[in-house]
């Protein structure tokens, strides 16, 4: 069985990813900060992300980072997480799959303007989106890591239903046939599980939107 580590496993999006992976027969270990395993992973280890070592991750073929924070004062941690995980996984065969953000998606075919820098981008979400964008910029520096960064649609719905379908896109903001940029946590997790299974986009950023 393929062994997968899910970091920040206590979060809601991590829970959806773990559910998808366990259903497919993966051996999943969750790393989190709670005392009890509420993640659905077969194994759970209480350990802070920044305390993880190379030895902690050596047995895993895939590492998923589901790190997230909504507070502006901790937004710098997005880049710190990338720096830490790439330092652990550089020059190894272990794949690193990142739960990304939508703010870094390009809105022009020339890839000059990202969504976060457009005039109408909501001010309340700027710090979060900029931090996630900076994290992707940092990730691109590491050509010795088998990374994949998966951006969701703009409207990432916590309690949205699992439709079982999605549109796989790339660097640019993509709308579905109804002009929507929307996806549920459940369908995002489905897309991530597919990428983990297929491994088609190593050292690439991809994006997903509801079909």
C-alpha cells in the first residue's frame, strides 16, 4: 500500500482528502496537534508541523500539506511551511502535494497579472491570498522537490456537495460553462486524490473548478 502523510490533518479540507485516500486503499498517517485522532486516517501522530524531521517523513511516498491559517498575523507561515517541507523532502523521491489558493491564478494569457492583484479583489482576503501566492513563488524555486500545487476555484465551499466531477485546469483562472469559479471541499479532495494517484503534474501548479 502506498503510504501518504497528511500534515495539518485536523483541518476540514484535510479530512476530505483523507477520506478519499482511505477509500482508495492508501495507508494514511495524519500529523496534527490534537490529542485524539478525529481525522479518519489509519494512523495519527501528534506533532507540530515545524517539529517534523526528515526521519518523520522518510517512510512516505507522498506528503500532503493541508496547512491553512486565516489570521493576517500568521499569514507569513505559508511561506515558512514551504521552506520547512522542501528542506525535508529535497533530493528525495517523496512527492509533496500542496493545498493551494486561488489568488495566485493568472487572469491573462500572458501570465502577467494574478487574481490577487486585480482591482476588485476583496481587501478582507488579500493577506491570505498574497501569502498563498508567495508560498507558490517559494515552491517554484525548488527543482529538487517533486511538488504539485493545487489551486481551488475562487469560491471554495466548505459544505458543498460532492458531485464527483470537476474541470482540471492550469495556471489561469478558469470558469465552468455557467461562468462560475466554484468547487466544494469534497470535489477538491477528489481532484487531489486523483493527482496523488496519477502523478501527472509533478513540479506544476494545477487548478480545479466544478464541472
